[in-house]
């Protein structure tokens, strides 16, 4: 007669082997999670971030603030054949530096045409426009001398994109623009898509046609 194999009873469930099995399961989950993280890691870009260089001499200085002029130089690596969107930018500069910044650009032979923002004392945008940056900003300050404290400006490399840059800023700032009358909306209504350049593709929200359900 052939011998039957002995059947072993299952190991009784105790707090000890429960802890062991839970610990083993935890290790397995941890290993799996590490593998997923390794897979998700992207390859580092060969392009280093741009380096900020500043001129020693101040453009303007008063009280706690100084205004410097500088340039972003490309870091190590191949920057590619990508054109800059902006030629010059300046953000939240004290209004007292307006004439000095204008003179600096003139000395550098850089146009003073572009998009500009007038800010209040806490940095909120109150007016956005485009054209003669410093002439328009000065006029806006004369109209609202108590409200406007800082200014920003953007000299767009390709002048044809000035209107689009202005439109984008106005649509984003919306109800904060107390002194703007055109292009802004303080509700959910979108702006006129034709404010952007021809050839731009877009998505547009529209109301469904037909009778409303009661």
C-alpha cells in the first residue's frame, strides 16, 4: 500500500505571526513604491538656468529701495534657437524711478514702447496699457497720485505681440483694474477672442441652444 502524505495543520494565527506578515507586506509595498518613484524620475535637463548679472552703478536710489540694471545670461548647455518674448522687463519699481529708468533705456538705445502696469501701495495692479510706457505711466500717476506707487513694464521683442500681452494681463487681473475701462470683465463673461492675433487656435465656452429645462 502507498503511504499517504501527512497533512499539516495550518499555523495558528497569533499576534506574533500577524506582525511578521504585516511587516513583510509593508516591506513589499515599500519596495514597489520605490520602484515607481524611480520610474517617474525624469532625466535632468542639460540646460543650466540663466545667470543674473548686474551693473555696479545704481539706476536709482531712495529710502529703502535701489533700482539696478542687469541681464540674464544663458547658463551652460545648448540654449536652442528660441527667441525671447521680452527684450526688457521691470517689475514693481517705485514710481520715483520712472525718469531714471526711462533715461537708462534711452542711453542703451532700447525702445520705450511696450506694455505697462501701474500698481497701488500693496502691489495690486490698477491699470494696464500699452504704447509709450513712460509717458502713459506719468500721465496715469498725475491722474491718481495718491493711489499709484509702483510700476511694471515689458518691452516685447516682437511688437506685433504687444496687444496680446496686454490682453493677457488685463484678462488675468480683471476686477483689480480699477482704472481700466476696456477689455476687462468682472464677471464670468469671456473677452473678445479677436483681441488675439489671426492664426491663433482657441477653445470657447458657449451656451447650449434650445429651450431651458423647467
